[in-house]
C-alpha cells in the first residue's frame, strides 16, 4: 500500500541546490546594491492613483515627490545587539571550536583552489602548526575564563604569531589580518560580557529578602557597548569580500583570505537580523506619519525578494536534491504526497516538484504580495513589480517574513494555509520534515507539529549526519518540540547525497 506523506521543508532542504541559509543569507542581503529595489518601489509609487481615498487618507501629502531612503550602517548596531543578546551562548561555544571551523574552511578552500593553507602557515611562522598554543601568553580574567579555549586553538594562535612576526613589515597583509583578529576577539568578548551582564542584571544580589521590593528595579544597570562588540567585524565583512582583500597567491595572501573566510563563517552562523524586521514591520501600517521608515522596510523587502530570485535563477538545473527525490517518487507512485509545505521563500520547490500544484508557503514567498492597508495577501500571479505596465492600487510588499508581524498571520489567506496544512498532515501516514530547525521563533509551526504528535501522528526528521546518534537526536527534537512521546519521532541522518547507508532517505522512511 502506498503511504501518504505530509512534507515540511526548511532552509536545509535547499542547501544542496546552492541556496544560502541563515547568516550567510543576512550578510549577502546587506551586501546588495538597493538601487534596483528603489527603482521598483518608485515605479509602484508612480502607478498609484492620487485621487483615491487610499492616497488621500493613508499616504502623506505629495508622497509621489517625497525622498525615499534605505537601511544603512546605522542599523548594524541593532543587528549586533540582537545577535549577542540572543546567541551569546552559541558564539561562546562556536569560538571554543575554532579549529573545527578553520579545518572545515581549509578543506573547502583547498578543494576549489591549488593551495596548501597549512603549508603556507608553517612557512610563515617556521614551525609545525600542531606545535602552536598561545594559552600561556593570553588568558582572560576569571570572569571571562570560559573564553580561554580560543587561545589554545592552533589556528587562532597561528594568526596571532603571524601578526606578531609581521610587526616590522608594515604591510597591508598585517593590517588586514589585524582587523580579522580584532573582529573575532570583539565578538568573543561581547558574548562573554553579555553573559556576565545578564547574570548580574538578572540578580545582582547573593541574598535578598523578597518581601522588600525596593530593589526589584535595579536590573539593567550594567550596559554593554554593542558598537565595540561586533559592529567593526560586521562592517569589515560587508565592506570587503575575500576576493578584494589582496590579489595573489603568496603565503601571506593565502593565510589572510583563509582567516577572512573563518570570520565570515563565524558571523554567518550566529548573525541574527530578525529584530531588524520585527522593529520596523509596523511602519508598513503608518506611511502617513512615518514615511521614511515605511520606505526603508519596503525597499528592504524588495531587495530581499530580488536577491532570492537571483539566487534561485542561478541554481544549476542538473543538481539533484530533496525536491527531485520527492517528485520522482510521486511520479513512480512509490508515495502519495498528502500535503507539501515549506518555510522557504523561493519558488524552487514549485519548479522541482512538478507533480504537485498546491504548495503551502508558511512564511510567505517571492510570489506572494502583502497589502498592509487591508491586511490581505495577493495569491494570484502578477506581473513583476519592475514592469512599467503594472498598475498597483496600493503599496504592496513581498510577503517574506510572516513570523515577524502578527498582522499578516491574521490574514484569512494565511490562516487558511495553516489550517489546510494541519488537516493534510493529520490525514497523512507520516509527517516528514527536512531541513527545518524547530527553533524558538518557529513556534507558529512547532505548535502544529506538537499537536499532531500528541494526537498519535508519526514524525520523521531528516538531517545531515552529525556526532549525535539518531536515538539521541530523537530525544533532542522531542525536547525542542516539548513533547513527551519521543518514540513517535524518528530521525534519519543522511550524507551529502541524501543517503542513509545504502538507502535513499525516502526509502528509509517508507521501509
């Protein structure tokens, strides 16, 4: 009997197609030139009829002639603040594993170029890489001792020695490497400081009589200077890329580009830009009094849409991934797809899974447009915003961040999407989740899965192999989903070819 499957795909399902995820996505967005998005916004503005009630009451006077602006470097401080506040433990843990990050970058760089990074490092410092440890030279104060593992890292120690050795050369290489080192250290100290600050602010007393409430408002006395805790590194990454540091392939340049890639990897994994959307989304509803901020959030969303579409258009059509597997198994009648949902914004899934016409986009998509004036979502396909022929009744923005605003979630269109997904999953024999993180800010989806598991449904989670065994991962995901029945969760760990041993992930699931 053919099993009925309900699929949920997250960002991890598209990595194999070359699509960026997480912080890499955020870094790339802020590297984009907003000119095209600004022009798209201007064309939309020019098409709006000024004689309507909408224009007269909801938009400012002479809106068609007012200046428009975009997010600049001034928002970097907020991004770093959110990153360090929300991901401080992740930053500390990540920098504890500096050598693991470096080794992963080393392998990737050596695969794509005729270089030997280890040899380049050893030739500069005239010492074996495994014989370097700066923990006797550097250590934090007792309050920051949790960060001392960084100085035991052979790669970070090597960067410090190289910087020291270049002291008298006054080369641009030393300058670039110094910026990378200090960016890493600022992020590390920022995370350690945030953890300490939070601990003190949350409870500055060792003992306290709870019946005396005079001191309850003493929290938040200690404040962290976020501008010195990571903004420098973020600006450096956005101003330069590894190809523009310096040209050439001598040892100094190879090592500097290697260090830059490590810095990018660290920021990419921890960067949190969601609050930038959260704190600006509500300006979509008040253009008359907040025109400049309205323009900034609109143009930012236009920029994101343009970037995603460009990345999607560049996907190699010969690359095979999870979507192709599902399409083939449906075509061969090995499975029946009861429902397919995605938290991704691309239309790649629609291009690849031809057998299913109705895909549910739970976080919006590049093909959906949101009208904040009437809290509605346009579902039919429309001409591209850049078309001179398109007439827009109202300002609309790409619907890409429904989890960042409560209003879009209350749109009847989105409400029906979630109900339809829940009903489809309930009818399925198996609910299969691929590349989804079950993070705290995914609760609008986690809640659906939690209820289904509690009602007896089986959840299969497909993820890349890691050091954790499937049974341990099963318990981990049960905790993330806040369910007691971990036996209703199955974890399939796969390699880069989506294979679990000698079985494709789909075969493993339905066997």
